[in-house]
């Protein structure tokens, strides 16, 4: 499989950049939006200050999701500091440019207000156009304040908050936790969350199961081999080691539900093992931690570590391939893993999202350059941030 991906990568560079997975029709990826530096829709004076103070150097786009009308929302977790104007935004057109308008409002993005959104990385939009917003709480890595780490459900159609859950000490560690990504099962009312646990050594990784109907949560697989970094795993992007001084170490990260919602998949960013658990076990809070650990399955050793993942209704699993600048797909029936697309400019493919027409969207953000302080904001050889559209055919859209 490594050989297949390497051959595909070489062909992609020569032919303009696309390889196709077996079993599906696929067209070349399209760039939907791109930026050398992110631009916010704030009004003249705030926008001028944002540029003059070079706040844009602290802003990185991580996630993107689409609602049923095709509107695109993006997350910009405040890893660089409280000066970042918003951590959750809706993309709006201003002439030929896309700008980030704070969503749901500027007030709901106020840094330092624990009731507002502090640092959103992972979020999801379900089939009812309800946005599940996962707030890390941490700003620039500082310990989170009480109530800042939370899950907020927001009705996009009525533009109002439906529900929130503030993570308690049994759910997260206010120093160590790094709430990364979320996947939602609207049928059962459960959501599943990865915690990468990056702010402590050893890592404090784990999974969190949230029950919407009872508004309660449970932390599982805490600091287990299944949710922390794999010892000795080092990866490179564009032939560049990720973090120049010390290898990047990140626990539980990418997460996805199977098409029938019976299986939860996840990976650790620093590692290439794909794990799974039956969701029936996770939904039953009386199942012991020991039983859960013994039920974890090693599904596959992947050709690359992965950041974002999702599944279609048929159970095919799509995963970003960090070391190969692209997206790979695991066939539900055979378990075979192939490259879906490899593009030399799809550097650090981060998040995956489905559009209402069945297209798959990918965020690439050169994260390895940003964390190393090596990102060029004025004239990079390739735009720093991009949202790509992969117009997949014969692979139906998953409405969670």
C-alpha cells in the first residue's frame, strides 16, 4: 500500500494532481476558498487594527462544515492568543474575497467570557441543521476557566441556542485536555468526542461520550494505549519533520461513525493505527472501563497518520493522509485502503466535511509550518489556507 500511494503521489505531481480510489467516479479537486492570511468581516476600524497589529499571524483555519443550504462555517481555535477576533465564523463574500464573519455573533465569540465561545476546533452540523459546537476552552494553551470547556447545540434555522453542557472535572482535565473533534448520531442523540490531551506529559488522551437526552457525559479510555501517542512515531510533511525541535505528540484526534452508526472509529494523530468500538457499548454507561478496553479493535495500520475522518452511508471511511498530502478511503466491504486524492498543494489536510450535494470538502492549512513559526503570510509559494471540494460520485452523502 505504501508503494501504491508513492506511485500515485508522483503521478499527481506530473498530471496536475489527482489520483482516484477504486470503485468510485471522481473528478479533480476544486479550490472553493483560499487565503494567504485570514480576513475577518468586522467593520473598517477593527479590520484595520487586525492588519496593522498583524493579528492574522495568530489565526489559523482548522475546521469547515456546511449546512443544508451550502453555507460554509469555519473554526479558528485561538491557539495564537485572545486577539483572534472570532473562533467560529461563517464565510461571506466581499467582492471576490471570502471573509470570516463571527458566528453566531461577535458577542458569542468574546475572549475571556466563559459563556461565550473561547477556542472552537471541532464542530459538526447534523441533518436538522443543528450545529454541535465543541469549545476547547483553552486560549493559547493556558488552563481553561470553569465552564469554558463546553458543548453548545445551536439551531441554525432559528439562530438560537438549544442546549449546552459544561464539562466537569470527571470529563476533562482543565490543564491537560485538548478537545479535538466531535461526531454526532442524531438517531440516538449521542455524540462522541476525542480529547488529545496534549498539554501534559504523558499525554492525557481519551474519548468522551455525550448523551443529549440526559445531558450527561462519560470519559472513557482515559490515558490508555488507544488514546495516546504511539511511542517512537515521527512523521514528516513535504519532507519536513513536524516540529523542528521536538516531535509532535498528539493523542486521540480523528473520529467517525460508520454509516449504520453501530461502530465508532478513531485514530491518534501521532500514530497510524485505526481503532474501533461498538457504539452500543459506549452508549451504555454501566459498561465498565475494563470491558470497553477489552472490546477495542485494531481495524488497520494505515499508510499515513490522519487528522480528519468521516464515513458515507455505505460505511466507506474517508481519512486525511497527512504524510501524503491527500485523502485516503477504506472500502467497507473489503477493508482495502486506497488513495482518493493526492495533491502536492493539499498540505496538512485537516478536516473533512460533507456538502448537501454529496461532495466531500477538505481543509488544508499547512499546520506544520504554523506551529513551527515558519509560515509566510505575505507571499507564500502556495496559499496557506484552502478549502477544497472533492466532487465524489456514487458515494452518497451521510446526513448524521
